[in-house]
C-alpha cells in the first residue's frame, strides 16, 4: 500500500504537467513534424534538418546506435537516404504528447515509409525543447 502511494506521488507531477500543454504549443510541435514530412517527401534533407536543434547536444538513436550532434545526424541521413527511392513517401501517426516540464515535451509516434524498394515502418520517441519561442527536436529515438 505504501509503495503504491509513493509511486503515485512520484508520477503525479508528470501526469499533472502533461495536462497543461497549451494547444498553441501542441500545434507548433505538430507543425515541426508536418514541415519535416513535407521536406522528406520532397527529398530535401537540408529542410528536414530544420526540425532538429542545431547543437552538438542533439542525439539520434537508431538501429546502429546513437549519433551525437546536428552535423553527424545530418550526415547519417544523407548517407542512409541518398535517393528518392530510399526516402520514399513519409507518413506518421502521433500517439501521445507529454509535457515533462515547462519547455520540454516527449512525443510518441509511428512512421510509415512507402517505397518501391519495400515499405518500412517503426516507432519514434522525440524529445522537444522550446528555445527562444520555437520548438526543436533535441533527441530522436527511431526504431
């Protein structure tokens, strides 16, 4: 019984904060992903990368392990998806957006790549941070 009370007290602030994300911020975060989807489908990695925080603290974690830094993440995309055939057509579903603390959000979703060479899909967890009024991805875990 005490264990349940302690656990509920530990997680109560997370769930309380999650209810306080403004609709304006939610729309701005979703807009980041929409712009990335359009850029991806236009085979434009440069524009796609605008959704990520341009910092050496950015981390992308995928099948091959973590990649650190904006430039390294961009190079990863340019190497792995170097043609329209490999990039395909991106769609995604957003499953949940959770406010961790003011200016920090976790977004859970699923992606779908429609490609002639074979479709691909998986899940992603993104950590967004609000910097100077704009939302950026600071951590991307895609599998």
